[in-house]
């Protein structure tokens, strides 16, 4: 059985967060690891970091001649995955095309209904599913016996039922990083001391016990948390140091500190083994205390990411469903200042029912946290609508996304507002704010964080205009961009 796994040319997000830099695809590599362990012939093709064009992909498919070809799919770049599936079918119609990843899990029926070149969709966790799928394809067996997939039979889309989640994550092998050209990733992170460190990403748990209305993680991974044992986590860290020269770790868990006792044990083991490593992770700041942060800092914590999402308490608690007082954010950045790690807060603009007065409070929170700790950084975006989330239900109910909208028809993107150059093919949620107000928020954040909007980015954005309705959006952003450019210019005079 030959199984070829692809990361499509555009990768996972709309724009790489740093030119020439990307993270190894842990999900794809985990699937490759279990297939390899079973004895199958498996190849991983990260077409994004290899900068592959159509002819390069054709060559790799022809050379490997797979029985099945799997493609990881995100909402941002789903159309890229669909094109790759079509290319595989054109090369050899007998190839079984398989899509997995967060988008397919949440837009499963929509994908199989409209994308005829996709034969199978793998839903949720794929390790056990892909093993059974490979065996079934190899033996020309009955796909209806493979739990956790959608496929077509006699023109109908069949769902075989939800697969049980993997309870013992330690039973999974390490992601098969040896199957990708690690040197192509150029994955480096500059730490607080100014050193550029060779980085690796690692995921130690699955799930999220919280319920933010714009997030699909609880549906994809489940609300109940499952994690590798502390020993297994630190063994993998040592493996990354010894085998790949890791100097920095990016913990890719949605909520790394979901179980403080577990994190304490991981930090204890890092310190006991004397591992010289720096790292970053994502926090829920309402379930963290200073004692844990002190130990994490001693073990190498360099940057702490956390979500505020909205400055106004009503929006944060009633809409986003983040039940914490903003004072906890103030306390967290103060601890960061005292313990000497960098805090990075996530913010979102244009929430459901958010007024202009409430939206401006998000900027006020930025200013307040900066005054407490000048090293506080902020990552911000306009609210995106993803399939299968509570926000999608709101967007369809209120006409922000038409009822007949399909995630799989490119032409339907003309029915919603998007900024493809920066945000990918994901609908933007615009409720009570005007586009001028949204643009004002984005530019105030950009100015505060000294984010540079280059001429090439503007040119790239203009090329993505596909309909008349896009013009007011881009006009609003252009006007606000000019305002802040002129403001900056005159401040120098």
C-alpha cells in the first residue's frame, strides 16, 4: 500500500507569518508515523515549503504512484486542496483522494457534495482511521466498515459514524519528522535575549474544555482534554534537541495549562534533566497562578500567548464566552514583567452585537496593558467565520453568510466579505461596525504594534478584488491607511 500525504502549495494559512518560515505539519506527520509503523510505504510532500508548482506536484505523484493520496485542508486554503485532488485524479483516476484536517471535519457533507474529485473525507482524529482506511483500500474492502469517514456510494454521501477518540496518546509514535526536508523550514524564533534560536513545534495534548463561539477546536478534538504523560512529553523534547538541534519549542496545544499539575511535572522533568531550552505556549489566564509561572520561567518560558478577544466585559463574557475579568490580564502581564517573559495577547475585532463604543475598549485595554508592561505584544484579526462553529449559525441566521452559501463553491465567495491577501478565503464577520470603524481598529492596532503594511501587500490585496461589493471594504482600509501614514509622516517633521 502506497500512501502519499500532501501539504498543499499554499500551506495552512493565507500568508506565512514570516517569509521563508513555516512549522513542520504535525498532523500530517502523525498520520505518516502510524502508516510507516504499520509497514506501509508512505511519502510526505510539503509542497508549501518546497515552493512546488503544478509540474513539481505532477512529477512527485507520477514517481510515487500512490494508491491513496491524502491532503490536509484548512478553511483558509481549501480551494488549493481541492485543486490538488483534481490534479491527482487527472494523473490517475484510480488514485483514492482523501481529505482531512479541520475544514473537512467541519464542512464534511458540503465538501463531498460539491467536490467530485474528493473520494473520502476523514473526520476528526485521523491516526486510527487512516490505518483502517489504508487496509481497506489495499484489500478493495468495504469503506462503510471504516468508522470516521465520509465517502460516496451510488451517488449518495455516506457517513460511517463517529470514531471514538484516542484515549492513550502515548501509544502514538512521534510525528515522522524524518520524512520531510527539515532544512527547508528555516524555523527560527528570536527570544528575549536577542538570540535567533532553531525552533521545533510540539503538541502535547488534544481538546479544549472551553467554548469560544468562533472556535471549532471543541468539535474537532472534543471538550474533554487528553494529554501525553509528562514523561512522554519530555522524552520528545529530548528527541527534538538531540535529533534536530532544537533550541526553542513552540508548544502548539490550544490550552497548554489545562491541567496545572501536569505542567508542573513537565517543568520539573525539564529542570531535572537539565535541558537547555526556551519555549512558548498558549495560556488560559483564568487558570494560572504565579507559582506555575515561576517554575515555567525557570524551565525556559520565553513567550506566553493568551486570549483576551474583546476589551468590553459584556462582549467577552456573553458573546465570546470567556468568563474572566480583565484584571486577570493586568495581573498576568505584571507577572510577566516581574518574571521576565514576554506576554502576547490575542484580540479580535468586529464581534457579534459589538458596538463602536465597546470595540474601542479593546484598544483601551491594549493601552492599559502596555502601560503596565511595555513589552506586552498584541496579535489581532478581524473576526472570521469558520464552518461548524456557533458563529457560523449566527452568521447564517443574520444573513452575513447566505443560507445557500457553500464552503466548496469558489463563486460563493463573492456573496461574502473576504480579504484573501491577508486572511485567506474565510468570510469576515461584520455586524454593527462599519468598514471604516473596523479599518480604524486594525490601523490603530497596527500603529501601536509598529506593524508595517508594505506597498507589495497593498498591491497584492488590490489584485484580490473580485466584485463591486469589495470596493467599499478596500476603500475604507485605504483611507485609514493613508490617515496613519500621513500622521506618522507629520510626526517626523
